C-alpha cells in the first residue's frame, strides 16, 4: 500500500482558521512600542536645550528640595551642555563638537538599552508580528511565500544580542548607583541626609524592573549554565541557571513593565524639575 501526503495549501495573507481576536496582541505591541519610541526620542532631544535641564532634579533647581534624581535616559551623563546640568563624567561638551550638530547627553548612551531591547528574543517575536506582519500572528497567513529567517543579512545581525547584554549589565549597576544617590538629600547648609521620597522609590523600582528584565535574558541563561550538557555536575551553574530561568519564565512581563517604568521615571523627574509635580518627601534622618 502506498501513502501520499498532501501539503496544506499556503494561506493567503491574513487568512486563518483562528476564531479568537488574534489581531489584538500585535496591535497592542504596535501601539505600546510606537508610543515608547516617540516619547523617548522626544525626551532625548530635550537634552539639546542649552538653557534648561529638566532631566535632572537637583542642584540649583528651586523645585529640587535637596533631591538628586537623574533620568535613566541620560545616565551616565558623559558630557553636559546646560549650566543647570549635573556634573558630567567628562565635564562640558568639548569645543571640537561641530556647532551645527545638536548634542544631547542621551545620544551617547541610549543606543545601548535601545540595541538591547531591539535584539531581545522576546521583542523580536513581538515586533516582527506587530510592525512587519511577518507573520502577523501564529497560524495566520503571511505576506510572503519564502522564509529566510535570521540566518541571513540583515537579520543575522540580531545575534549581536549577547554583546548588548554585557553592556546592559553595566547600565544596571550605573542606574543602581543613581538610585542610591536618590536616597540622599542636601539641606540648606549643604549637609547630606539619608531619606526616602517618592522619587527615590520611583528610581529604585526602575532598577528592580530593569534588573528583572536584564537578568532574565535568554543569552544570560545560556551563559550561566545553559551551555553545559550536564548542569548537575556544576552546582553553581545549575543554581544560577534555575535563578535566571525563574526570571526568564516571565520575560515578556518584565520587558513591558520595565519599558513602561523607565519611561515613567523620566516623566516623573521631568515634571518635578519643571515644577508641575511636587516630589513628596516621606522621611529624612
Ligand atoms: S532575550 Fe530578552 S533581553 Fe535577552
């Protein structure tokens, strides 16, 4: 007896037998990601202002009330362009920078978190659907007939993700330092006091969520133990692997919560620095 198998006819674009509202998820990803990209680009461009500095709540800003909060979009601040800006790592922007080219401290560092998210395994699956409709969702007809995947240029570049992971870890420590700074308040005599304000909590939660996202990375999971054939023979790696796996199981949730919160942290500091919101001090020693 001979058997012949018949390949299912390829679906037309958008054709599916799914009966659920499969289009909602890619639509939400499209709206969420678009909103974040639009806001973060706008916020980064505000750093070109050579008069006002609203990405830092501190210094001589009359709304600072002794606080010291730096927006995560601008940390670390390597060069500053505003006299109101916090002391930058390398001081003011050198004269060698062409005058016709706008400069914002965010330009020098935002490519790291942006590259880390853009190449993230979870986000890739999400924005391929939401922005390229490729596929528009699981079991829904695609707009093309061939599949090249990520083994060829340009998407093979996505393999750079593990290197972005190394850089992203450095940023977690830098942002943790900023959160520590947010726990110290200067009084009228210039003396520092330990305390907690709403802004301190905003910056601490930011590090917590970004840490949960970063340390649940698939690349980290591989690096810490996934590369071993038999993890049980190296208990340290086995333990590390299970910790990272724990975060990795909710990677999508960490990704969106940290994305939302990092944007909110910038908004909070910006509005407080502008005097629109008032930072409430819970206590100071
Ligand atoms: S896979 Fe998402 S951050 Fe690495």
